[in-house]
C-alpha cells in the first residue's frame, strides 16, 4: 500500500507517541534516495558570478542551468575550500568538445587554466546546462554538457566539458562565472545526491 500525504504516522519523542500527517514531515528527511534541491539562484539583473555552497553532508551534486543569458563569452568555475574567503590559485586541467549544430563542425579544446575550470557553455543565450560534481577531501571533479545559441550568427552549439583536480581540502564552494561578460538572466539550481533511504 502506498503512503499518501494525508496518512498519519506515529512519532516517538521522549517516550511519548504523537500522530503526524505525512504532509507535515520536513522536506529532505527520510524517504527514498535521490536529488535534493540545496540552492537555487534566479538571475534578474546583471551579475558576473554566482556562489554555490557544497554542504558537507553531500559528496555528489548536480548543477543545472536554465535559460542562462550573457553577452557572449564562456563560463567556468572557481574553487574554494574555505567558504569563498579565498579561491585556489594553482592550475586545474579541463577539456571541452564543442559542436556547431548547424554546420556539424566539431571543435576540440583543452589546456591548463589558472584557478578555473572552463565549462564553455556556448554561447550567448538560451543556455541549458547540466553538470555532475564530485567533491571529496582529496579530489574535485566536474563533467557535463550544455547547449546555447550564438546570437552573432544564430548558430546553436553543443558542448561536453569536464575537469578534475587533486585538492588538499574539500572544495566547499564553487563560483560559477562568465569569463568576460555578465550573466543577465536565467536560473541556476544546485542539487545534492541523497545516497541512502
């Protein structure tokens, strides 16, 4: 028999039993494993970056961007192990592969970039992206995909990007940013993987 929101559950607190409807249980507590929304940022005015916390109760995350708009350029992430007080300054390796969906042309790229992992969310507007993130004591890794339209020539691009680096402390905050242009609209949602029932 499936549990519904109107069912009553028995809860024991300090030796006393209480009845509570399922609908009043705290969100994120109990229940099946899966994605839990941790943070959502809606961009309505121009910003150069958005900070996203990676709480210690999780080691795996998913970052989803919807209808992100900026005035050209690429995006990436800076990494912090102290809640954003400072950001890592040594190099991180990234790789990207992009495809012009109109002419079916593939562009492969990759290099070492100081303090950032470039996600290359091509290009200017209507960008949709989804990235999986692992953040543990010794390693940070991110990989995923994006697509968007270059308004200068109306081409649509698809990009696969990934990056990883060894760390001495767990990355607890990422700064999602445009390298040369501000974000002007869109929503960023960060989810944590709840791994146990």
